[in-house]
C-alpha cells in the first residue's frame, strides 16, 4: 500500500485496484485505547485490514476497486472528551471548535496536534468525497458476551447504539470536616453520590438501556474538608434514540431535584450526542454470505459500544464484523481473543472483500 499520515493524524494505506484512482472500499478501526485497556479493541481491525491487503498482494490480485485501510486517531475521546475525531475528519464532520478543548494538563487539542507536527488548520483536507468511497467495513472485537455464549467466532452487526454524554458540576460549600454539623452541610460529593445512584436506577428501568458515571472529581480533595465542588460524567446508551433521549431527560430531572433538595448549585453540560447508526442491509447480506462461505453459522447482533463507523455513516453505507472475545471483557487488561478467532475474522473479511459488489 501507499501509506500516509493525514492532517487529522489518521494512518491511511491505499491498495490500488485494477487501475489507479478507482473508488475505494474502506476498512479500518482506531489506533487509540482507553487507559489500562487491552490490545485488541480497535487495533485488531487495523491489523486484520492490513493482513487482507497483504494476502491480496501476495496473490498478485487486483480488484475492480481500491482498498483503503485507515487507522483512525482518537476514537475513544478520553483525553479531550470528544470522540471519533479521526473518523469525523475523514467524514468531513469534524467541528473546529473542539480544537479548543483542553486536557487535564491544560493542553489544548490544537496544541497537541501541533506538537505532533500536524497543522490543525488543514484538518479539512482529511475529508473524503462521497463518490470516492464505496462502503466502509470494520472488524472489531465484540466487547460483549453473546458470541462466546453461543460458541461462535464471529457475528454480523446490525446497528451501533446511540449515546449521550453529560458533564455535571455540583457546587456546595467546603468546610471543616470536624466542625460543621451534618444538618448544616452542603456537601457536593454526597449529592453527587445520590446522582450516581439515580442514574443507575434510570438505566435499570429498561433492559436495552445502560447508564454509566465513569469519572468523578471532588474538590478541594482533602481528607478533612467537606467537598465544595464535584464534577462527574454521565454516559447513556440505547439501541433506540427515543429511549435514550427519555432516559437522559430523566437523569437530568433527578440531578436537578437532588441538587435543589440539598441546596447545591447544578450545571449540566451536554458533551456529545450521537444517534443510532444502522448498518446497511445490502452490506450485512454480503457479510452474512462471507460468514457462511467460511463455514460458520450466521449470527446478527447489535453493538452496544460506539465505533468509527458512526462517523463514516455520514458519507457512506457501513457494516461491521464482530470477533468473539473472552468473557466479553473489553476496556481492561483482561481483554483477550484467540489466534483461531482472529484468523476466522480475517478469513471472513477477506472473503467479503473478494466478493464485494455494489447493489444493483
């Protein structure tokens, strides 16, 4: 492949088709991980895409379309609270205002890109034209227990759940831990704890709904001081957008009521919101056939986790192939897959590429 680093920090490899300049079937996933994560989330899809091209090249095989493999930058969004940065750039939906977001050290995204010898003002150059992309296909570990429970190495994804992310700040009054009576306290952390449990109750109210408070910070953070300010995040996901929006509204209402009852100031900010992304039926059918040709039972299932395909859906149809992971564990050092399952996923993806056809 010809390889390059685009203006958003994505690694892009291109394998030309029967003649140069043909539209491309795009493969890929993300290069980044969350803190203390495993080695397969994201990276497996990049490596398998490269392996598929390596196999085509070893056979001297050129297709009636180009194949591009993209290792996307910053899908997880853990540093700047903004996800899908690389894939949004490719899709042409990158919002320039996020360049001003700062990390915990006060470094802006704009500055971080410049330190990596990238020009933030040229991110728009990473965008692809619709006519240059035939479809997007991503291989990824399942990050759930379904395939393992059913004894299957791979599964075909039907849709990617939508998500909403909030940042909540509660402000009370800091005070001495030994001198302020309990009934006179305006403890921001105690209020936040109640909000966390309220979020959990809302999420448990529907089988397809999940809600998580993944980060919390209390100030001033001393053992003998009543917390005067607390900031925490809320992540709500669901396979149906109305269900997710209703849950977010319920969480907001509970937080506001708890704050009012505890005499706390409350600020709720929407960090991100992304609707459900549906995989294209014509691509799912082709992936089903590839799974069957490789001798596996076809199993379709939704994705509870977000993926770069959510962004690519703005310019092209997409599909995904899941690979079984041990215990359904991800975002953890315990994340694990077998060589056999990785090979199964690679064979199915290669089969899909070789038989890929646009709909009539």
